[in-house]
């Protein structure tokens, strides 16, 4: 079948979906739909591990958004980057960076950890690159809003994305398979994609089971990238992932759970899909782009390159969890884990047919080991809670290079005075006494180690049957070190500090804590509140502002709290959750571009405050129909940030090239985000049903930087699906962003035009959710 035929068929399918879903009220699928409850839960209950133990989400005194396996599948959520469509408090930025309630870590540097922590099967992931691999065999995803570092291993000063995969089923033999094909909007020819996942559950006797997962995906690039030279260029994405899980319960009070995983990812799409949005006055690029057929604009999905672009990422992991329950129901758990990735990537940074900055390469070899010992008191005791110790160590050997000839042809750049790639000859000018690697360039290589030791505890005391007081604390000692060697190669213009060696070590001990109370005003009403201090450890910039400069950045500290109410009404057919939050952050770790050095510098950004309201409601008015709505109203601003680097041509820029953004909104913090959704299952026979669903997502304008045109406009998207489901099979047609509201992930100032021409030129980055996707999904199980 040709691309055009498939696109036409899928377009007709999407029109059918829209027609079917008009009569269905839209709702936000913020919580797990029916069918995603944990085994043994009462009808309508949603089980989470937001407090590191299984609990009904309506009894957990914290704001948490829960998305179960069925909701992920129905909504076509295949990775963390798409999750924001179901979790309004979560925003996705560039390079797998996330923010919750407006706070995140927007940096290219791998020498500092993220403010939003990712956890999978109880193991904290110390690097953002682990988020590149798609979801498969996921039981649920929980987005925990606000500081969560007390119980989640390390940092989490802004929040946690907690992923739980499906554990092996004891005594059950089963298998499942699903595949989806997609057509995604693109200029001229649509991009195609395929994703398949399979699972096999094997019982080994009565008390042991093995669960095997495999996933494969291939996606055409979002952007039509034309390559003009025969160098390596891989824009389309391929992904292979495998996971093996062994669970054994030799006795009623002892269990061992072992997980091994491997994934391989190639292709730049979803990461480096840059296009030109607008050219500034005096830009050096108009003729080049016009000749290449590229028209800058907000809907521009075309790019051209003449340099290498590829991305190879390989991840591995092995972890083991052993749990033993004593006679008095105290549970002792130990989780040991090893994770590793290898990254090699490069892309053409100028996106033209001329070599301005053709090489932007980076490699990273990362390993982490963690061990957590946790002792949990019985949940029903008057005094309950958990305490333990945590150890984490990571090592990252990294390096990279940027370089180009600033648009000069080789016969110009190769001669005096630029001497790029020229033979070294003795004598006075015009002889070249040095052979420069590029006209302008940067290189770096380093090692970053991060060691963290912590002791933690959180306890609750039930004063009465209805009133419970909670207090907890965590003592964390961080030992972070960096060795960085910069710019050892010769360049006519060095981007950064030439021949610079930086060696640094930072140690810090912190006590973070939390106190709170929750009151069950009725058996179906929980009122709660808490206040505490959160913590994110120190780190380093991966580029020097000056020779001998201290590259360390101070720890990020949060202080604030939350009050909320959770209520179940009408025999638990309606669940309502509302929370109000207020948190102040000191020493936010942020990155900005230094135009004088032509490189990005990481620094502390003084103070910020985030405040607002999270609200969601889920209703099941009658069998088969689920309605939901959720929203985040957010005000996130810098209280004090006088040292933001200026953009090209900015008026009021200080002598040192900075300006004051105190009182202005924090990037990646939309003022209002909401999603409303509906799912309706209509029985057609004893074993077959029709499923119809739809959702509407709204996000107010999103600031991504401080130059005048770096605000992503309001985004309103409609998703829909219709299908049939049997006892052992399902088939569905779906569309995401059905109305094709094209929006980038970020809008950024293009550095080359600003430096060379003083022009304020903008580029934009895209994700797979930026454009309309039409698809067909089929699955079966037995």
C-alpha cells in the first residue's frame, strides 16, 4: 500500500471517529479507567504507590495523577514525552527534560540531575536519557506533584514520574501482542510509523513466574530533512527493547523480584527536529534557505543539512528486590539496581547547505548503582510508616565537539588567516603556522561522579480513627566531582576558554523534612495538608565562563506545602480531588547561552515561587461510561534572577551581557492547562463491545525563553478513538491532535545569526505530538 493510499484511508477513519465521538461528552483521563485496578481492589478503586506502599489513591494525602495501562493504550501514549496530554501539571521541554508545576531543569548539561525524577519499578533513574525508550508492559504511571524526595531515593525537588511495569503473574500462562500503524502529518508526504509489543507470562511451578517483554518501533521523522551530502544521516527512529522479569514467592512472607532490561535506540527524530521559525532583520540565511526550498514559519516542517546527523543510544539494567514480612507484619525490603547507557550523537547545528556549524557531537558512557533498604511498619497500626537507608553512585564519562567554518567556502577557510585544515608551514604570514580544526569550534572531555548516602523515615500516628499526623525527615550527604578538559584542539575562534582544565569537588549534607495531617471527615472524604523542605543536590556546569572559574552550582532547595480534599460521592461513582500548593525555590539550577563565549553556561538562578491549584474529577454515572476532567492553574515566577543572559539586539542589556527577569514567568509553566475526556463501552453481545472515546486538551501560551517571539501559542487538541473489543482481542482506529494544531515543543534563539549578523532569528523543535497522527491498533491475548 502506498503512503498516499494509507493516509487517505486513515483520514477517512479519523473522520468516522470524529463523527462517532460528537455525541460523547469529552473528559480528561487523568485517573486510571475501569479495568486498571490492582488485584483485590474494590470496584472503582485506583491503587498507587505514591507513598512507597500500595494504597487507594483517594486515601493518599498528596496530589497525584494516575494513568493506567488501558488509558495509556486508548490515548496512544507510548512514551514519557506524550504523557503531558493526560497530566496537566506536567510539561515536556527539550532533550527529555520535564517540569512539574512549572519547575524543571532545562539544561543540556549531563553534569547536574533533573528536578523532576523518573522512577521505574522502585529504582531512581539518574539520567534523562533513560526516558528515550517507549512504554511497554506498563501497569500504570503516577505523576506526583511537588517535592517528593523524602521517600523516592534522591532529589525530586519538583516532583516524580513513577512508572510501574506489570509484574509476573503466578500460576498463569498467558501471552499478548499488539501492533499499531500510524500516518503522521508532514509537508508533501506523511510520515509513517509502526510499533509492536509482545508479552509472554510463564509459570514455573506454583510459586515462581517468568514474564518476557519485547518491543519494536520504527517512526519516520517528524520533519522532512533533506540531506545534500553523502555523510551519515539518520533522522528516522528505530527502537528495540527487551525486558525479562522473574518473581518467586517460596513462602508466604518471602518474595524475590528480578528484572533485566535492554534497549537500543537510533535516529534523531523526537530529539533534534529543528526548523527555522522566523529570520531576523539582516539574517545571513534567506538565500540559502530559499534555494533549499525551506520557508521559515510557525508551521515549517522542512529542514536541510549538509553535515552528519545521527543518534545511537543503548541502555541496560539489572535490579533485584527482596522482601520479607515478619510475624508482626513488619516488612523488610531491599532493592539493588545497576543501570547503564551509552550515547553517541551528532547533528548539523545550522540547518543550511553551508558549513556554519556543521558539527555538534556528544558522547556519554554512564553507569549507576543504587541500593535501598526499607523497613515498613504495618499500615493499620496506630503508629505506621517506614524508614531505611539509601546509597547511590554514578559515573559519567562524557565528551563532545562543536565546529564549523562560519559559512566560508573551503578555499577561503583553508588559507591564511583562518588556516582550517591547512598544511603547517614555516615562515611569516601568509604561511599557516597552525592547522585549525574548524574556523570556530569547541571540544570537551570529562568525568562526573555523583555519590549520595541518605537515611530517611516517615511515620504517621493515628490520633483518632479519623485524624492522622505525619512527620518525616531525610538526611542526605552528596559528594559530587568533576574533571573537565576543554578546547585542546586549535580553532581560529574558540567557543569557550582555550586549553582549560577544571577539577572540582562539592560535598553537601542536607536535612529535608515534612510534617502534615489528614482527616477523614467522613468515610469517603479526606482533608489533608502538609509543609516541608525539599532538596536537590549540587552539580557542575559543563562549560567554563572563564579560566579557573568555579563550575559548581549550589543545591536547589524548596520550601512549601499543600492543602487538599479528596471526596467520593454517590456510592463512589464520582471522585473529586482538589489541592492548592505554594512552594518557594532557592538556587534554581538553570542554563542560558553566553553570547560572548558562544556557549551555554549552567548557573544558580536565585529564587522562584510556584503556586496554584490542581483539580480533577472522575465520574462513572452508569456502567460503561467514564467521564473525567482535570486542570492545573499555575503561577510560577522568578522572585529574583538578575543574571539572565541577553538575547541578540536586546535593549537594556547590562555591561556584562545580562538582564533582570525577576518577577517574570518561569519558562515551561503554562498559566492554565486542562484535559477533559470520555470513554464509553457499549456491549454488543456476550463477548463483544464497542468502545468510543475522546479527549480535549487545552494549554494556555507557554513561555520557552525570554526573547520576544519565544512563546508557544495556546494549544487546543482533540484526540479520539473507536474500536471493538472481545474477550481475547481488540481493534481500534484513533487520531491524536485530530484537528492538526501544529505546535513546537520549544522556540529558541538561533545563536549563529545573532553573533554574525546581530539578527534575532528563531528556530523551533518538534515532537511526535506536534502534528496530527492517524492510526490503526490491533491486539490479542490468550
